[in-house]
């Protein structure tokens, strides 16, 4: 049993001792007593007269450490919770939304959405309290958790939408956010990822430099950044956008037309399953409705593939093998054998098969769809009852595991004390009783899954440990890599056609791997690129039909790990570059500047420069790998690219009066991959030079522009960043070391009004040094 906390008053020790977790409850009550508002009703009276009952409150403190922490940090939450209208009844969306508006007013974004974060934590505590007190059924709990997430998403979206429209103007298009997965089905748990889809109504041009596509993707990026930013006031929700077309490799937001083209040409079974739960949650309801109307024939086809059931069984088999593992199969209530995912797959598969003929089945809620299957006699009543009861039981267990600290866990612990605590929190008398009930229910589900979907896991194309794998140092890992390429990442479906295309690609791929210096490392990068690319069927077909592209790709991965990592981060670069008929032609400083002028970059948005630099780096690497340019030409191209990026950024920031001198390899136009740019700044604009240094070196999701090094200036890091022409003249005449004068032999003017003055000083200084060794 848990240790009773030492210290505290008699009443706190008495109440802690009677709880499930005396130590945690005792500590919480003592901390609450110390921080309790002086003018509030006494804490002891509030607990003993708590509207839901003293036992309900103490049970919350015993079971959930995160809720206990929220209450001790903000005792006013407990004062709010004790109100009967707050804790005794469920809450609708409108009630929650209006209360948030009253709490935050029009300053929702102040202090990085601190009020929204506080409100979210307060509501999560209320939902946990009611669930643990057994006064809220599962549908109410998951529905309210989903409402909390929807409101958070809506308020963040509305703020950034308004801000971007103020800055850039308003596109003549509408934006919508669709919830998928548990959010789409109003089935969120206490620590769910929030699966979203961003879309907009149509393409267009907002300004000469910003398209609707760019505007709405910036909007999506701002929303994502807000939700992923940690904050002392608490987290929001973990947003997951990987279910979008092309996964992580695709844009954050697409137009309705782009969505339609993707799903019509490339949509696969797992994407149909995902879209069954799609539901508009923020933004334009009309756009959300139009998306669902357009894709109804895709989600609910009139006829399904003969391989459908094997495909779904294969997905589940890989989840159990690669994610869960044998040791956790009986303890993972979500992904294990007979767990929540089995039940969801049963229901969604039947929706997929019968949904076109029975619109009543076109329902994102799993429990409602399950009832519809019974009413349509598509599933026997006894099996429906088994699935319904087991689903509710497993969700209760999952919620207890997550309520403790709002961590994303769904595995029943092996530790005896932790298991006992879980069993008691679920009102079981012992661990043994709980474990028996868990296993009985999960074992009742698997036969239904096997009857409907597949009696055995789908046959899989495994890469044999044959002679073609002898080139690899780690043959077991290589075999798994080839299996993953053929079958797809765990949890995702690969269509039979994709597997057929890969069977053609496999021997060609191994042939090229045989020619590489490190087949293991090259294969690893190839697999990672395919996962990042997303549309593997299209990519495999592209490689099979274009042997030259495959040769280029494999040579690039073999020759440059840097290029491989660049491609994995930006897989679209491969097509962007190779589709350019002039990609092998050298780019001068002037040509690079011309292209940068067309990029839309400005002082408020330097990302297009960063993206351009990444594309050109890869282009130069490809040209070198193909033998189209010599090493000397590579250095010259890199130097011209660096100079253009530096010049364009200088002008974008309005630093035309700043004179910049190149030194070292940059001065000699001999920089290599990853090299810094050695520069000197001449003039009196120290602040402008600092802004330029920050802009050049700052990294975003697009990388940085270029690392700049100004340490060759007078007095090095101890000297001012920018020096006047007189300072340089005096320094090189009186204080400069021989190596500093030697460095001037590679000085080259880049930009600025004092170029010729400095170059004359530099020429005089190194000539003097040559005459006076």
C-alpha cells in the first residue's frame, strides 16, 4: 500500500489514509491548505460538502497526479469544480465555448494562448472527475474531450486566420479543418493525438508573390506551431497530420480539386478507413461538406477489391508484430490481440463493404455504426453486444491508464503494485479479478475479427535471406528493410499493385546497391526516403520506367550522405530538379538572383531563400555525381550560389549601405559543401549587420540560408562587428598580424558603396607586407 504522508493536519492525514493513494492525496491536501485563498470557504468544508461527494474528489486526487498538480498550482480550479452546475452535469459545445470567451475575451493569443491552455486543463480535470466518479457514460466523456479539442483548434485557427488576413489580405477562398480518427468520431481519450486534415476551396493568387496555396499552408503551419509549443500553463493537443495525402511529404493544406485528384488517382484502402471518420470541426462548414460529398464514392465504393480483407488483416498483423510485440499482445488494450483496434477494424471494414448500399452506415462514430450494423442484420446481435461491451470496458481501462498523467499509454503494467493500483481504481477487488476480466473480454473479440476479416494473417512478401542479400553486413536488417518497402510502414496499407511494381524494382535496386561503397547505409537512406516521399507506388513506377533516374538516385545516396539527408527532409526536391531540363547548366550570381527575385521572399518571409538554397545544393551535387561538372566548377557554383543568397538577403533587409567583403575560400570562390562564408563588414551600420547575420544563420523548417563567419575582422570576436574604412586602414597598418594581412590576398568585394576603398586598402596592406616580411 502507499505510504501515508508525514506531517499535515489531523484531517488531511485522516482523509489521505482512507484513499487509494494516501501519499499523493496527503501531499496534495497539504499543498492546497498552504495555498488556499484566505477569503474562500474553508478547504475542509469544501471537500466534505463537495457536490459529487467527498469520495469522488479524493479518488481523483489519488488516481491522477496531473489533476492533483493542476489543483495545487491553481486552487481556484477546485473552487470552480465544487459548483454543482459545473460538476453535476454534462456540458455542451456552446456552453464550453461561451465560458472560454468569458474567460479569455478577445485576448486569446496573449502569452502564447495561456488562457486557452488554462481553460483546457480545467476542463480536462472536470471530465476526469466525472468519469472517475462513474457519473459520465463513455459517450459523454469522449464527446466532451472531443469538444475541448475542437474548441482549442477553432480558437487557434480563428486567431491566425485573422492575423494572416491582416498582413497579406483575404483570399477569395475558404479554409476548413477536418477531424479524423478519434476526434472525427467524437471518441477522443485523455491523451489522444488529434488527427487533422487541412483543405481550402480553390486555388488562386492573393498577391504577386503569395498564392492561395502558400497562404493556407502558412496558416496550417502557424496552427501546428502553436499546438506543438510547450508552455508553463500547460500543453494543448498533439496534432498529427500524417493521414493527409502523401503523408509527411505532402503539403499541409490542399485545395478541394487537389484532394479529389489525389484520392482518385492514388487513394488506398487505409485512406478510405481514415476518411470514414472525417468530420468538419473548424473553419468553413461548406468546404468540409463539399469535401465529404466529393469523396463519398471513394470512402464507400459500390464494389470493393477482392484483396480488401487480406489487406486489412495484413495491416493488423504488422501492427502486432512491429509495434506491439509478442510480450505485450495480451496487455495492450488498444493495439493488442482482441483490443480496441480489432473492434474498430471490424466495424470500419463492414462500413466500407456495405456503406454504399446502406447510407445509415455512413457514420463516423464507431458505437453508432455498430448499432447500425445490428439494425441492418449485418452483424449478429450477440456479437454486437460482445463488441460493444468489450469496447466500453477497454476504453475505461485505457482512460484510467492515461488519466494518471495524460500520457499516451495503453499497455496494462506488469509491475504488481502498479497493476493492483489500476485494478482498484477500476473498482476491482484484486489484480487477479481485473486480469481475468481483461483477458476474457479480449479473447472474445479475436474470433469475430478472424471470422469477418481473415482467419490467418495475410500472406506477405518477405525478402528472403538468399544470395542477393550477401552484400549486406546486417542481412537480417536488410531483409526487414526489403519487407517494409514491399509491405509499407507498420499501420499503413500497401496496395497489391504497389507490391507488384516493387517486385520488378527489387532486383534492379539490389544491382545498384551492389555497386555502392556501403550497401547497408545506402539501403537505409533509400528506405527512409521512400517513407518520406509518401506516394511509394508512383515513386517505384517512376524508378522502374526511368533507369537513368534510379542510377542518379543511387549514385547520389552513395556519393553523399549529406545529399541523402537533404532528400529525406525534402523528398519533392528530387522531382523539382530532375524535371528541370536546364538543371545541369551552371547558374551565375546574376541567374541565381533572377530566380530568387521570382521566389516571393521578402524581409518578413525569408523561407523561399532557404528553400532555394536547398534545391540548388542538391542540383549541384547531382551534377557532380553525374560527372557533368568538375570539382573546380563545383566550388565556383557553390560560391556563386552563396554570394547570390547573401546579396539577396542583404537587399531584402534594406542593408544596401553595408559593404561586405568576402575572404578565405568564399573570397577565392572555392567554398565546399557545408562551408561557412568568411566576411568582413565595412561601414557604420552595426545593427544592420547583426540583423543580416541572424537572418543568414537562423534555421527554420526550410533550413538556414548560409552560415556566416565574421571573426576575421579587426580584433576578432573582441572587436566590433562593423568597422569604418578608417579603422580598417589604421588596423592593417599598425596592429594586424602577418596571417591577417595574408588573409587579405583572397579578399573580394561582394556589395556596398565602400568596395573600391576597402580593396585599395587591402591591396596596399598585403603589398606592404610582401616588401617588409
